[in-house]
C-alpha cells in the first residue's frame, strides 16, 4: 500500500472526502517525521515502534577503489515490528491466518 492508496482507503472507510483524508494522512506523517527529527520515539501498539539510531564514525573502504575513507557519524530511522503484528504475519505464513494475505 502506498500513500495515495492509504488516503483513498481512509476516505472510503471514514466517509470523509479525499481532500480531508489527505490532510489527515499528511498531518500524521508530519507529526511522525517531526518527532523522529527531534529524537523522539513513536510507538503504535500492536504494530511497532520507530526510533532514531545513532551510529558513530568509522573507517570504511571505497568499494570501487579500495581506498580507506572516514565515514562520519550518522542517525538513521529504525522500525521494530510489534509482537502482535509479528505473530499475525507468522500465523499467515503458517497457513493459520485469517485470509488477510490473500486480500480477502
């Protein structure tokens, strides 16, 4: 599912128009982005959590030339799947799911 599909599905299920649905989705995305940019953590129960992990600098190697390079410290977003979602995905793979994988 991509962003436009999410907007359409929200509009369809909630009975609001697509423009309002787009505003809601954009607001959620902005708040999530701003929270992570400011070092915050986002937890959605039953789904997972988003955090920003910090990585220190290290000596790397240019794969093309083999030359050593210094890689500066960086921060990257990281998603950790929640227990409930993991269990649902596992049960679908085992054939014990509720048909969600087939789109039913």
